C-alpha cells in the first residue's frame, strides 16, 4: 500500500516533473544558515526534493566552496549516524556563486551557471523549474526581484519566488512593495512566508474547528467570552537591537504571526480546503476588524533586572532613548454576526518570564449553574513549546466527595503520539512551495487588510503622541504590572482552582486522597 508520505513524494515529483533548481539569495546570511538550509536538508533527507534537484546559494560575500558548505551546515542537526552520509550527499547537490544584488551582469552569470547545470543534468523545456528563495533584507527585495525577472526567469519552466517579512512598515510602504513585486511576478508565483503558518499547531486549527462537531457549534459569541493569543519569549533583543528598534513588537510579531493565528480562529468555514477558498475567508474576517485604538492597547519596554540588561542597554541599539515597545497587548474587535462583542486580545513580549505561544479561548460561565462558582471552560491550543490541546473543564471529585473540581481533557502531543515527528515550520512551508500549495502563505489582499488594522496605531506610536504610554517591565517578568487589570477589563477571569494541575505538571498527590 502506498503511504501518505510516498503519495506526497509522488505529488511533488509530478508537480515539478522531477526537476528543480532552488536558488537561495542571501545564502551567507542568518536566515539562510539557521532556517533555509536546515529545512532544505530535512526535505532532502526525507526524499521530498525532486530526484533532479540542484541548490544554488547566491550572495555578495566572496567565499570558496569549503567555506560555503561550512556555513550552511552549521545549524543542521544530525539525529542518527547514517544522517552523515545523507549530509555528504546533500552537499554534493549544492553550489555557491557570489554576485551583486543590483547588477544585471551578476544575475546573467547566475543564469548562465543555472543553464549549464540544467544542461549537465539533462533538464529540458518545461522541466526547467526554478524556485527563488529570498533570504534577504527588505532594502534589496525589489532590486533582486528585478534582477531575477529580467535575467534568471525560466522561460519554459515554472518560477516561484519566496519572500519573507518585513513586507513594509505600514499600509503605504507595503502597498508600494506589493505593486513593485506584482509588476514582476504573478500572485501565483509569489509565496509570502509567515513562518507561523508552518507550525504544526497553527496548521491544526482548521482541523480542530471544522472536523469536530462539538467545537464547531460552540465557536461564537453565544459561547465564547474572550480569546487571548499570547507570544512570550524569555530573551531580549540581544544582538538584534538595530533591526528591532525600527520595527517594534507589533510589526515584528503581532501584525503578522499573531494576526494570522487570529484569522484561522475567527474565519468562517471555507467552501473547500483549496488555497484560495481558505484565503478568501481569511480576508473576509480581516475586513470585519476595525483599526485598533490606543485605548485598547497596553505597551511596554523591558528594563534591567535579574542581572540582565534593559532594552536601552542593548549594545546594538543606536537610539539610547528609544520608545520602541518590546511588549504590547492589543484588542481586536470583529464586527460580524459570529464575534461581535468578543475581545480578541493579542499579547506579545520579549524578555518575559518564559517561552510560550498559545491560544486561550475562554467560554462563558454556565448560566443558572447548579455548581455555583465552578470556573469557566477554557480551550487552550499550545503552539509551542510542547504542542498540546487541552480543555479546562469541571468534573466531580472522584471518590466519596461531591465536590466539583476543575480538571482538563489533555492532548499533550509528546505523551499521546509515539514516534512524534514535528517538522520545522520552514521545512513544511518549503514543501508547500514545491507542491505549489499557497494555503499557508499570505495573499496580497490579506497583507493589505492586515496593515489597515495596525497602521493608524503604529503611526501614533511612531509619533509618540501624548496618549501613547510605554510602561516599564522587568526583564524576566510577566510584562507590565498593568497587564493583569488590562485583560480583566476585557472579561478574562483567571479563576483557576487552587488544586488545578496544569497539563504536563506533576500530579498533586493530595488530589487522590479523598
Ligand atoms: C520572528 C521575529 O518573525 O519570529 C522574532 O522577527 C521572533 O523576533 C520569531 O523571535 C519567533 O519565532 P519562533 O518560531 O521562534 O516562535
């Protein structure tokens, strides 16, 4: 019997007729070595790259093959001994050439290199497929896209261009970029990566919602009180202050990663699982969200504590009086029949007390409850670390007691699934590029709507208007002290019972005594 994996391999080979050249632009940079190459190796190792694949790294840095191979394999982790042979074989299919980002002659050299390689590999006609992965800073996006289109574009095979945020700084700059790229490549040729869409639990949201009758029916304002989507990182901007200071936490994480999660939680059921049907629904729900107001916002910046430097002490930060937020909580209101009145609270912060990304959906209290005081149900989708879906719910205390206690239905992936393999988000997304599936990529109109929601607020923050306050919070804390009251104001009850055991924590022996 053909397995699902074999079917996938067949699908990719058929889609690309067995051959592709993957060009990694910015091959000497951080994104390429930390994410792109390890993901390409993962795909190669699992037999997902077409039989006739060549990977060509391109960047300005002049380096020999040895140096290049050393760089791109730095972050590749080998699990087994025989992976070593796979890595050697992977190296054999990759090459590097250096060139400028703004000179046609450099791209002509690149094109010549690819053509020679195609010829050597016996690739003809419409099999000359090319994927251009732009692991590049936004300042060179357009000139590189032009260079590729005019000089390296495959005239007979398919062309796919992969780009990653930042897609502009606000509506205007993003629209400008979209127009420039759109003049060169068709929407179908462009893959805008938001790597959160490649995460296992984010991909699972649609299955949870639309394959379970129970959840499907409880998914609206009648049952749900509030939704929180939280991103916490336990480290500051160390080493990235230069980049971060221009963007801030809203542009860095909320406007893209968390908003993408929100759209999957809030959209209506698409008419099918094809990419355009899904993206149509995502755009529709984004159109129902009003621009976020400053009154619905809490901003913060971390200060030194616990032996760790504050944001302003970051050596890579130029503006030592910066007012860029490193923490933000913002509330989105979705004005449609399903969600009117339900706050979607998006929270993200650097230098917090833990690493965690989760969606927490809090249901209403039971009306006319027989068991007074029992806490609300909560459905939690833990995106990372330790992927899990759990539902906090109420249950009779086992044994002679009649007490109602809070417990949970817990699907912790690492306990439930044996031989669990969760691919890195980039691996899963590059696989989608090869399959020509756009479902997990951001469409141009989706991006436009996303910016509309955040641009007025961002401009206000950038201008430091009088009503913009940045609250300090300590490195390693839960965020600004005002956060607790902020979420409470929007209806969130933190009514966890004293004895409640959070999933994956040790069982409290006192619970078993009655
Ligand atoms: C990136 C942001 O897009 O996402 C980073 O620029 C952030 O600031 C990162 O750390 C988080 O990604 P992950 O996959 O580690 O949760």
